[in-house]
């Protein structure tokens, strides 16, 4: 295993990881509007919010954090 270089890019990478992790946490609690076909209603139910997020952006957000963690020089 290669040693991790601690330089400016390391700290930028860690900051971006923190931003994405905070974004993931916020998305689990943020209301959303369903499609216009379904009435465009604001969904505030936590179970529905979490289910929707897990089906839509969560995998992409999780991969972006994992990819940054593995992309160390």
C-alpha cells in the first residue's frame, strides 16, 4: 500500500468528502415534489423522502464519496 501524501490536494479532497457527506444527510430529510403527472405535491413524509432518495440520487452521491476516497495518489 502506498503512503498517503498530505498536501493541499489532500485537504481539498477531505473537504469535498465532508461536503458530500453533509449533503447526503440533508437529502434524507429534505422534502421533494413528486412529478406533475402525480400532482406535483410537496412530499414531507420522512419514509417517502428516504425511499425516494435511496432510489434516485443516493447511489450516485455514495459513489462520488467512495471514488474520492479511493482516488488518493
